[in-house]
């Protein structure tokens, strides 16, 4: 059976530079800037930010503005890192009954990401 080697997300945004700056506050760095795109990476995760100014704004999508879940080895440490960097916390860090310690963040355009660690 084939194995998934890495996570890549494609995200339509109205302002690729501002969104790349937001991901910088999450510890991502710019790895490539092909025309109309900025790719950011951290560890084994890449997010490809596409310039889609005519797309429906994420803030208008409500619960459908979630686009990813990042599994980390220390959610509390990651939480403190992004909080200190001024990232908008959408859901505070909490232990969940499904065996995860997790929190959520929101980009300036309204895209939401959950970040969690297994705590079974």
C-alpha cells in the first residue's frame, strides 16, 4: 500500500503576502514564490497560498472556514509560541474527551486551523 509522506494544503487567499506573514507567526518560512503563489513550510507541512482575490472570503464561510488540523508533539508549547506572536486564538488550549489537547487559530482572512497533540 502507498504511504502518505507529507501534508500539503492549498489555500485560496485575497492577500498572499499578508497571509504569508500570518503563517510566519506560526513558525512557517517562505520556501518558494512562483507567480501568483507563496509557499510556506514548517517541519513536514507545506501550505501553498494562491492569489484568488475573486474567491468568497473565508470569513463568510462560517464553520466551513476550517482548512487543516496540524498534529504536533507539544500543543501547549506551540500555543504559547503563537500566542506570544500575536496570533488570534479561535479556541483556547484544552484537553478534549477524544484524547487530544488542542487549540484553534484564525488567519486575518478568517481561515481557521486546529492544532493538537495526542494525550491518551
